[in-house]
């Protein structure tokens, strides 16, 4: 049941630009400077925070018109109370915007974004965002701090888990799908939210993978490799952006005029508003840009519209106006953009649009939403190894030893950023396996080891005071002996290991990205039993897995799969669904290879194998990753024909078609992600060795074959040259089609202008 509208906004306003202009202009005429600055102030009431400051006096601030939005709250009762303060008690009755970090689902949790990206299925990704929007709006929200589209090439950085990996074109596809899912056909719809694309920009380029660290890169690299997903989100109609914590060209992104105005608005045509990240305005002082008044003025002048938590705008902009350090026009434009966002969301028509206690009961964690979560999780799993077809497991007559500290675990199933997620409701892997095996086989369980026994590490993982990770009362040896005994008695061992929830995500950089030592020790003991060893790997980032790759029989990478984790894992282990996920981030052999990514440049001295000197390689390790971008096995096998082209000499805007025949040569029905890469071996600048340009996901029954055709046009050949012009240069191009970035068939063409 919808609640009564505020009288002040009972008049209908339709979302057409001219009407919006007239409405907002009319409203702004009535506003004082203080009220305008108030709209630029975003506060949290402390239910979810990632920094030191939590705003106080929120109630008075809202009534006085000093607050434009609130985040960190959800639930219709609570949100309504806060909205009432603004709509019923402030002078101009301007509604608040309500935001939250809804990152991979609201209540029903989906796989972490890095896992979701491994589906290579934009329909599923969009569906996840749509469901998240429906659940979030059912709990009073209208704005989500997602998608995170930061390209990351360094798995030490914990926030690689929140993005779509290393490829700029692919990242753009995912960004667009997420924005469309959140915002729906119109943001005025009751079940749509406004997306907030973050973190603008280049946040994933942090030096040494260390959180919040300096970013410094050339313009060509920015444009070619890091900016495309943000641009794709603008093109998809994203309503808001969040500035990042890092510097860009030496200037913090939050106060960077080139970034927020010249690039985002003038070059890309972005029409929404930009909010800072959490206290990012204040943090510009630590970057060395001056005191709070100086950095706040700098941020506003650069094009930042809303200040998250730090109250720099609130406390200093009026003073700066009086002193001529900012202009009224600059305050007005930021205020206008925030009001426009509220207008686009339909909040002036109905400030209580997402406050419907009925929907809160019916639309959250529904069986359909859980079903979708399970399906998306299954599609996100990447089979990294499967020697001797040890997977899928037989559903009956098998003795399975389930071991590992993540096997009988619910909390870690959800992964990072699950603000409103309820881990108690998630399904553990052990439960999922029991659901399928029932009475038809034997399943034993032993924890086997602690997640980690490193006290300093543990203390950091437990920063929020909860026992996210704890040490078992039993001794390590007792736990290990139990696991080994179970393994010896079983036909197959399923070891559920890897990273716990707080090991990845924000402020979770790791210098060693292997499985923690206590778990490694258990894996080594299990391998010694000689029983087939299946690793179910939980991870928020690529890990170094050379030992596991050598010694385990199978490795199924399940990331952090979400609420339905255990059911999804079991469906895949027993072959009810044949895994088809492919990596979107390279897995290094060692931390020493980082940054490592498939679309690197050639060097002047490329290495091509064998003992050699004065080539670009390491003395102690190969250049190759352990698992490359685009890689992922299936229970079945696929063969690829050579690439057939419609022509080999092209001119101007002609279209090239590249066709391969893909055959399912194995025993199971399965999906395959057919990938298209293009190389431009001679150009005016040194180009990446290859770039992903397209993909198609197909489904084939055993013995079935299908022609897969890609259309390639000059748009696929374009790149940023040294003058930052986006164009293509004639010459030879290599077209590669295959099952991963390192397993392709190629053909060459000449393309003239
Ligand atoms: C994070 C953002 C997040 C914000 C609000 C920050 O620390 O960097 O991604 O949206 O907090 O919670």
C-alpha cells in the first residue's frame, strides 16, 4: 500500500527535459544558499561505514534543509521516518535520495562481481541487477553505489573482486548490462533505482595493488585500457557517478576538473551528478592540496556535485562564496544536478515511491530470486582443472569426504559488500551436497584446518569486531588427522578452501595471494592419501595456485557464489549443470609476475621460450600465467575449425565475417564462450598483442556442431593514437577465434582505407 503523498508535491510532473528544467528552476528560485548547499551534502547514519566519520545531528540537519541524501539505511519503516523529516518538516519539503552499497544483490545475494563477470552472459548479469533493484526499492532505496567498473590488472588489490576483471571492452559490456538492469526502462518505475558508476577514475590502477594508493598512468593507457567501461556506462544512461580516492595526473580525482568536467561531461556528454567517495573531499588535504575550505572549493569547481560524509561542502562553501573562492553559479549547477536526479527518480511526484511495506513482504528473497541467484552462481563457476574426468561426481554409491574450513560455512558464501545480506540464510557447500546425495551415498565431513592461523592477519580480518575468522578449539593436528582419516575411507575428497569473506573487497590488499598456509598444509596431507582430490575454491581475486594445479585432480573456482552457494556448487559438482565460466582476470603463477594481463604490449625483445639472455623474461619463472584470460574448462570438450573469412582484402567500411565451426566432441551437453580477438601488428604506436572484440556463448549437445560468425568492421580496429585520436590505421590485421586468449585459430587480412 502506497503512503499518502506530501501536499507540497502532489502536482504531477512528467520526466521530460523541458518540464524538468522548469520545475527545478522554479524550486531553486525559492531556495536559500544554505538550502542549495544542503542538497550537496550526503550523510550516513552509521549502519554501514567504511571510514572514520559518521555524521551526527542528522535529524536536525534534514529538518533545516542541510542534507540532500542519506545512505546506509534500508527498511521501509526506517526510511519513511527519515523521509518524513525532509518532506514534512523541512521548509521546502524537498525529498531525500536514499542510497546503499547494493553491489551484487540486496537481500538475495548473487556471486561477487568478478564471479558474475565469469558468466560471459549479459542477460544474467542484467537480471541480477534488476532483481537487486526490485529488492532494494522494496526496502525504501532509490540509489545504488554500483556498478564498480574499475579495470584491475593487479590481484593483490582486494577490490578486484568488485569489478569485471582486466578487459576494457568486456568491462564496458558488463557496465552497460548492470546500468540497464538497475535503472530499467525508466527510473520513475517503482522497482528501478539510479545506478552510481564507480570509482571514477582509474582506482584499479593503484600502485603495488595497495588500497587507496597512488595511480599514475599515461593518457593513452587511460583511454585505451581503463576508461572504456566508464564511458560505456555513460552511454547506457547511468544517472550518477562516484569519484575515486586516487589521484589522476597528480590531482585527486575528486578535485580533478579535467576528469569530472572536460572528460566526463564535455567529451562524453554525461548529464547526471557526481558524488564523492566516502570523505574523499577531506582526504584531498592528505593528498597535499590544502585545507578543508580549499579542497572543498577545488572539488566543487572541478565538477563534483555531492560530498559524501565529510561535510566539507556544508562547512565551507558559503564562506568560500563570500570570499569569492567559488561562485553562486557553481553552487547552483551542482544543486541543479542533485535536484534533477531526484526528479528523474520521480521523487517529486512521490517521495515515498519506494516505501511500500507490502512490497517489503512480498518482493524480497522470493523463491524466484533465490532460483535466479543459484542459476547465476552455477554459470559463474570456472573449472580450472579436471584430470581424468574426476568431475562430475557420481550421485549415488560414492563415499565422499567433504573437508575444509569453508565446507560447513555460511558467512563466507556471500563474499564482500553484502550490507543487507543475511549470511545465516545462505546454503553451505555441505548442505548443498547433502541435498543432492540424500540417502544414495555416504558423505562425511571434517573441518580439517583453520582458515588461517596467522594472528596479525586474523586480527585484520576481524576488524569489525565480529568473529569473521576464528581458531577452532581443537588442535590443528586433531583437525588434520580427522580429515585425513575421512579421506582414506572415501572414494573421493572434496576440499572446500580458499579465501574467507573479509580477505577480499575494500581495504583488503594482500601481498601473498596464495591459499593461507593452514589450509595448504591440509591440502598437502589430503593429496598424500592418494585419493582423488577435488578442490572447491573460494576466492575474491585470482590466487597463485601452482601447487594446487600440480597436485589436485580437479579445481572448481566458485568465487563467493552468494545466498544459494552450496546448492549451486553441488549442482555443478554432480553434473546437473556443466560449468562454462571463463576467467576475466589472469591467474599468475607468482606474485612476482604482477601486473600480468593478456592484452599486454610486445616489447622490443619479446621472449619466445628456452634458456636465453637479453630477452624480456624472468630468470626464475616463465612469463606465462597459470590460467589465462578467457580460460575455463567444461565437462565436455569442444573442437574448433580453422577460421573462415568472407574476404582477405578489404577496403574502407566493408564488413569482414569470420566463421568457425565449433563441435562438441565430448559426452556432455555444454556451453562454450567463443571468443574473438584482433591484433594490429603494425601501427603508429605499439599496440597490445591482441584485444578482445566480441564473444558468443553457445550451447551444444554431444556430437552437435555450430557455425559461429563474427562481423568485424573498422570500428573494431580503432585505437587511441599518440594524439589521442580514436581511429584505425590501414594494414594487416590478425583475426583470432578460440576458447581462451591463448588457444585460438588465426587468419590474416589486409584492410585499406
Ligand atoms: C567505497 C565505496 C562505497 C562507499 C560508501 C567507500 O569507502 O570506496 O565503494 O560506495 O564507501 O559505502
